[in-house]
C-alpha cells in the first residue's frame, strides 16, 4: 500500500445485504471501489452491533483491494491482534474509546498494520496533535457513529485544520458519514482524500444491479475530483 493523496472511495458494507457479503464485496470492487470499509460496532461504544473478527476474516477472502476496518468498540486493545489476524490492512480506533489512544496506535503498528485514529463530531482536531507520527490515517466522523444513512454534520473546518497539522506527513484524511456527491466536494477541497460512503453507494442497487453501485461510486468520484480541479 504505497501512500498517495489521490481520491479513494471506500464503500461501507454496513449498507450491503448482510446475507450476501461475498458477492456484495466483489460487486463494489468490480464497480470501482478503491477500499472496502468495514464498520465494527460493539453495542457499548456505539448503540449498535455488527461484526467480530471471524466475520472480518470471512470478508477478507473476497477483498482484493484494501480492507479498512473501523473499530467502534471500547476497550479496543484486547481485540487488535484478532482484527490484525482477520486480515485488516488498516485498523482504526476512536480517540474517545479509552484513555490510551497513543498505546493503541503503537499496538496496531506493532501488528504490521496501518493505524488509523477516528474523531467523533464533538472531538476537536487538537486531540490528535500528538499522534500525527503514529497514525497513517485520521478519520473525521461526519455523523455520530453507530448507523448508516444519518444526516451529514459539516466538519469542513476540522478537516482544514487537520490538513494543516499533517503537513508533509504521509497521513490520509478519511471522511465517514453522510458522504454523497453533494457533500464530497467541500471535504476534498478542505484536504480529505478517502471518502467512506454507505447509503450513497448502495442505494438503488443490488448484486444483480451492480451497475447502479458503479454509477453511484462514479458520481461521488466525479464530484470529489471536480473540487480538486476547481
Ligand atoms: C457510521 C459508520 C459509517 C457508515 C456510513 O457509524 O462508521 O461508516 O456506514 O454510512 P453512510 O454513508 O450511509 O452515512
Ligand atoms: Zn465507518
């Protein structure tokens, strides 16, 4: 995984058919997804439950691109090894999930995986100021985590601040929540390069109508790259 700041679209399989993940993953990748975003929820840090390591290991067999695993769990540290073994390429933990995010990022890197740190909408950019050399990705939440399909919360100012703080470091800025062709341009103009999208990618499509996924991904990408050109 060489670092670059090109726009990457990362569909969240939280909006996929839960009885058909293998085909759903292959469909979004065939239709232009750059990464596959996997939302892990524990019913404690967030008010919803999704997948554990065995499910993530099963997804891995179908992912040809990059498996981006977003842990919305607390505590995080006891599970890092299991998600690394499940085949995550990137493991992202929340800065709010415990008192030792610095240690958590060290532990993720110690597994040989890329380390991400996520910030809830109410958490300021400054909270990661001392983590920039330990992180490969900063995930700016633009909804309160827990569910797909929520209303976008504008975090453009935070993205701009983070982009300035990151400087020349090889650190991605990822946006998660309510990303669609309308919200993507402002975020990319502010410095984001990875766009997670659940409902905006899966809406109207299915594995039988995967062309709809392709059109949805293309629409987000066109809006995003348009912002860079402009
Ligand atoms: C929210 C998850 C997101 C979510 C995005 O807790 O982290 O990845 O699936 O879904 P949309 O794009 O529908 O807001
Ligand atoms: Zn997510």
